């Protein structure tokens, strides 16, 4: 079954944006816990807290959406390519 690249990439982008908003809210409410969990998710990479400003929050959400769109498009495109073989 071929996937619609546009709809998959937009769904992935929206999903990444929602996750980013939840993560931003968690950091705003419990910064130490959020940094600790972030360190676990990043496989031991040293995660440092940055000041939570409106610009940082919006930039993070925009980047998450952009990366989600790119990953979704890559996923759907590769899926469709492998189906043709």
C-alpha cells in the first residue's frame, strides 16, 4: 500500500510539534525533572537547561515540526520506493 507522502509528512510534523509543546510545558513546570528525563532520552548526552524564553520555546517547536515533516516525507517516500521493488 503506497503512502501519501504529503499527508504522512504533515502528520509527522504535527505530532512532533505536539510533543515539543508538551515537552516545553514540562520544562516550564518542572525544569529539573524535564532535564533529567531529557538526558535519559538522549542516551547519556549531557543535557543542560537553557533559559526558557518565548523565543526559545517557539524556535524549538518550529524546529520540531520541520524535522517531523522531513522525517515523515523520508519515511513515506522510502516506503513507497521499497513497495515498487
